[in-house]
C-alpha cells in the first residue's frame, strides 16, 4: 500500500511517516517546507511541493490512501491573518480532495483539531460535542470536516487533537 503523507516534514506528519515505514508501508512525503524541515523525513520518498500542485503526485504514482497533516496551526496567527489560514488549510485541502477524486483515491485520514469545539459546554469533551470554533484556525478545520461529511467519493476519518506534544527517540 502506498500512502501520501501531506505535511510529512512537520511534527506529527514526520512521526506518522516514520511509523508507517517501520510497519512496511510505502510512503510519499509531500510538504512545501514552509513550516516543516526535510531533515525530519525518515523514510519514504520526499517531494517538496504545495497542495495546490499535488495532482502531479497522483499522476506519477499509484496512491492508495492519504494522511493529511499539512496545515498552519498557530491560533494567534490565524486571528491576525485569517485569509492565510483559510487559503492554506481549507482551499489547499480542497485541491487535495479534487486530486484524490480525479485519481480515484478514496481513503483519507484528516488531521483536524479540538479547536473545532470552541469553548466546551461540558468537560470532558465528547467527540459528539457541538462544533463551535471561535478562531479562523478552528473554522478552517471545521469547514474541511463539513466537506468530508458531504463527500460520497472519499471515505475519511478526522483526528481531533487537543495538544500534540512529546519527543521522538530518533531525534525527530
């Protein structure tokens, strides 16, 4: 199975890519390096590129699934520069989804965020809690989740992290 890992030079994407390779999967790491570091890519084929140009990967390779980690994630920055976040996180993901549909790739794991919940009405927060983001970062991720709910051509699952933290024994 060949998996595209978008944002695979970032914190979470690079860790997932490493684990996929250790498990025997073939990966293509696709990252524009605006926030990631190519030295973090340990395994698989690395292609530097922007989501708006990702169709070339699907043309050149037989892809079975996508794990989508490419995103801007700074809440404060999203408030200061909302268009940057909507363009990168939402419109960039639409370009990815269009390429997936065009090339009949129907499996996606989407890296979302707990920021889609906004201010919780009860704690602990259930994954069925209401979606009510309060910043452009959360809104950009919630918008993608809505598109994924509406799509019939792509099977997806959304991961809603609260805080991604930790270290890697490999030094990534």
